[in-house]
C-alpha cells in the first residue's frame, strides 16, 4: 500500500514561512487590505513623514515595509528568524530601509524611541496574563512621551465563524481547522494545521511548539483598557474597524482596535 511519510515540524522550522509568507501572500486582495490598515494606523497614530514606528510581531514585514514606503522610519520585531529574513528580503526588493529585530515580544527593550507602535492581525494575547502584560509594558517603554500604541484585535463579541478550509499552494494542500473559544478560560484555542506536500509525498504536522503558538487569550475592551492603564497609558480609545473612516466600537463591530496614548 502507498504510504505518505508523516513528520512534525516547529514554528520557525516550517510553519512560519508556510503560514505567514506562502499562505498569507496567496490571499486574494491582501496587499490592498494591508494598505488600508497601514493608512488607518498612520492617521490614528498621528504620524508624519520621518516619525519612528515599531511593528511588534511584524511577521514577514508586509506592514513594516508599507510604513517605510509611506515615509516613516519603520522597525519590525518578530520571534521567527525565518520571517525576519523574509522581511529583510522584501524591504530590499521594495528598495526601502527598515530595521528588523529578532526577539521575544515579552522582552522588548527599546527606551523611549518610537512615536507609534502597532500590534496587528491580533498578535496579542499569546501568553498567560502576566506575560501579556509584559508585552504592553515593553511597548509603553518603547514609546516617546505622547506616543501611541495601536492594537488591531478581533472583536471578542464577534469572533469569526471559522471554517475548516483547504488551500492549494504550489506543492501541496494546507488544511486549516476551525479555532474554538474555550469560554471558561477566555482562550481561543488554535487547532493543529496540516500540510500535505504532494510533490514530496509528506504529511507535515505541527509539533508542540507550533501548536502552542496558536492559542490566544481574548480580552474584552474593558479588560484591555485596565491592562493598558495599569502599565501607565494615560488615555485609551476603542474603534470598531481597522480602516478609515474611524468607526465607533460596538458589540457588532468587525474588529476591536485599541489606541493607547502614553
Ligand atoms: C498573526 S501573526 C501576525 C504577523 C503580522 N503582524 C501580520 O499582520 O501579518 C503573529 C506573529 O507573531 C509572531 N510571534 C509569536 N510569538 C512571538 C513572540 N513571543 N515574540 C515576538 N513575536 C512573536 C509570529 O512569529 C508571527 O509572525
């Protein structure tokens, strides 16, 4: 009987590139979406050409590069060395200058340098409560006086109805399982993703490290305001979408965008 080899691989070894580069860049209209998000961020953070912005959990640098193309001094920060390499290649290809840093967002160590910081595509809530707070503390320290942090989050009252999806990529098929909200813990649990590499006859599964990367602690607007104020932010505003014009935040909003001023 014909049998495919099954292997388990970690986030940085395999999944980062597959999900954040190959899968993301295959989504129809994603460049247009990114541009709308970047325009929203620049206006909401009151940024002008030459201002410094930090893109926390920048992935493969799609937004960092767009910020730089808009005349900002952009820096991107991510855990994955593979994604940082892709981000550097993208900046080179687009002929813009971006500083990319590899590191853990619980240990951001910039001192009062940036006028704006962003955490996009719901890249907040990956850890336990105390560690999530460390992320906000690091972002606060990285901002200059009056600087602003923007978090682009799913609306906890409108969590999308995730579907089981198959996506055809160049050499195989990606199976995404629906996420599931564990209500008592407030954690949106990621399900292991599977990649079937037809050309190499391999089924690639997530190892423990990659699976753990999938869980997200969901916060309500009130909780996030409390967290931000506890690390020192003086003003916190909520909006209902990540595109202009800014929309008020409501239970029915598409997103929950949080803007905190130092
Ligand atoms: C949902 S992706 C978002 C990427 C990008 N901001 C975007 O909008 O496409 C989450 C990112 O967080 C990064 N990440 C996960 N854990 C991290 C950590 N502890 N420190 C820094 N980055 C982390 C992942 O490598 C991944 O690139």
